C-alpha cells in the first residue's frame, strides 16, 4: 500500500470509527494533549475524549495537528512530567 492509497483509507476509517463507548473502560493513567489550533481534529473532540476517560488529564498546547513537530520541547515536557507523576503514584 502506498501513501496514495493509504490516505483515502485513513479518511474512511476516521469517518466510521467511533470509540466513545470504549472510553469509560480505559483503566490506565491517560494524558490527552489538545492541540488548540488543530484544523484536522477539532479541540472539542480532544476535550470529549478526555472527559470520557475516567481520571484523564487534559493539557492544551497552542499548535496545529502535529504538536510533536511544531513545539517538540513543550510537547515532550508535558509527556515527561505526566509519566513522572504516574511513576511516583
């Protein structure tokens, strides 16, 4: 499969996938990073995912869809701090 055939398949999957019923069953510490300037996935959906997972933490980062590339230092810090807290708990 090439990227030309994969992209339409990914778009189709995104349109059909609905995991909302699964969220309450997530039983591990969860950090949801919302990229607040994301034009592909609305930040409201990030917030809904975080709200649906018991005990999930929501962090907002002022980037577009690729926070790991747009602001890797802050993105990495959010993850590192979260994992450190989970490890201490």
